[in-house]
C-alpha cells in the first residue's frame, strides 16, 4: 500500500517527489482584502492576515528596522527623486542584500517561534502555493517562499513601474503608460505618496514594497488576477454548489475543458474559432462525457480588451447551445494555452473535484493536437518550470484525455495578472 501511494503521489505531482506533508484539497486559502495580493504573494498575505504572525514580525527588532527604513526611503523619494523615475523604484524595491538578510532572519525565527512553525505546517504547505520549491526541510521552504514573493514584488515594480523589465507577453501585458513622457514621474510621485498613506500604521517589513507593487498594477489597469473573484460565489456559484451532488462513479471524466481563442478585433466579443470550440464541447457534454464544462481564458486579446474569453464562451454555451449555467465553470484568468491547462488543474483541485479522474480537452483539431504535442509540454516546462498535466489517450481529432497535476498550484512569480 505504501509503495502504491508513493507512485500515485508522483503521478499527481507531475513526477516531482515530495517529502513529508502534501497539499490538502480541503485547505481554504486565506484571503487578503486584495485578491491580486493573495494570488501573487500568498506568504506575505499569511504574514499580514494571521494575527499571531503579524504581531511576531511587527515586534521583531531586525524586521521592524527594515520596515522603518523602507518608509523613510519612500518619504525621501518625494523630496529628492524629481523627474528621475528610476529613483522612485530604487527607493522601494527589495535589494538582494535585504532579501538575503530577511530570509536569514525568518529562518532564525522559525527555529525558535512556534507560531511560524504552525503557519508553515497548517498554511504554507497545505496551500500548495509553493509546492514546487525544492527545500530540504520546512524552515528552508519558508525561506524560499519569502525569496519567491520578494522576486515577484520586484518583478511587478519593474514591469509596471519603471519598465526596466518586459512582461512575458509584451503585446498584451505591457505597461499602460508612456514612461518616456515628461509627466510620467508624477505618476510615481503620487504612487509613493499614496503608499505612505496606506502603510502609515503598519510595522511589517514588506508592506511598503508590496503595497507599491499593488498600486502600480492597479493604476495600469492590470488587476486581472482579481477578475470575477470570489468565483465560487459569483460566476461559478451554481456550478460550485452542484459539485457536491455529482455521482462521480457515473462519469469517466471530471471536466470538459475548452481553451479560449481571443479575437484580434477589439469590438468582437468572441471569435469564430471560440464559437466552434464551444460547440464541440457542448456536443461532448450532451453525450455524457463529464458533468462540467470548464471555459478558460481571460481578458487577453487584443491589448487591453474589455472582453473576457471565458465569460463570452459561457454566454455562447448557454444562449446558443442551451447548456445550463450550473454545468459551466468559468476560468477567467488564463492568458495563453499553458495556463488554460494549469488553471483548469487548479480549479479541479480547489473545487474538490476528483484528482484521480482524467479530464478531456475538447476544442478544434489544430489546438487539440498542439495540446498533446511535445512542443506544448516543453513550453510549459520553459515558462512555468513544470508541466501542469500529463497526456492520456486521444479520443478523436478534437478530444484528448489529460491528467491534472498538483504541481499546478505553484504560484508563478513573473505573471502578476495570472500568477
């Protein structure tokens, strides 16, 4: 039995071996006031929202000193930076030395403070948000999770603050402002001023930097990670409530996944290819392949579109194909095919669907073969660091099985709109 469990765990986790505790499908994520924050920076959210951890870190002499220095730097930027846009961000980003010192201090505190040990055991590990970090023990995992969140905050500041880095998909995810404009420095001045207001009462070391990242994401209209949240109480309410009533033994597959196809014409809500993909999936649902259809795709194409692929596909399925709303699960955040697959695997896990039952992708022939091709697996590993699924049998020219991997729970540190 033990060897079977190990083999099954390796299968679900995409071939990655894990020591000790595994992510828990019954775990409920802790939410910040901002979904953008909790989706991108989950460890920092735990630091802020768990009262005993907030108090511990706020009262720590080493860490509170860093918090004071960050606030001082922010205040000084209003006086000395002027029209130098690089200056504002240099004052607030985490330096490599700060990241190292904070990591070492967290590791020291972990060794002596039961609150941190409890947080790692009861939140950090069961959440799965850092499931792919290679760590020798739980204390090392805490340190690596901190380092990831620090890099993620710095990345958002670099992409949407001073444009010192490009997003992974510049054609759809770039900064909204012209940073070469003679007036752009006023944007950063106002952000610095507002962040000082936001964090005035906080003693947490990361708040000035994290809050600044959230502000530049917001003013660039890049809060896409929060779209439709909380989904289980909004766009997915009826489907979510129906999950617990499903007799899973009556179905071979858990879901039928329809990856989106964003239109390139700004006024077009749903592309013709998107319609065809929905139609194919509706036929498979009516044949009883699975109890749910997952429509996946965010506000991606064209640049700064107001149309969400998943929402428009849901409308088409309901209005044209007469699929009931409680059958359709929206996944409104994915920005490309790799994250169509990853985010579907996440929803299967988070919504309590059976992870040991395969799903199927149901789409047009070209995309169907692309998803099962080695090129797609290679792209996933290059862009995400792992593959969020493994291929099963091909069922037809437009359908193929996939097996979701729990590795998909890993937060992506360089995709702030779909982490």
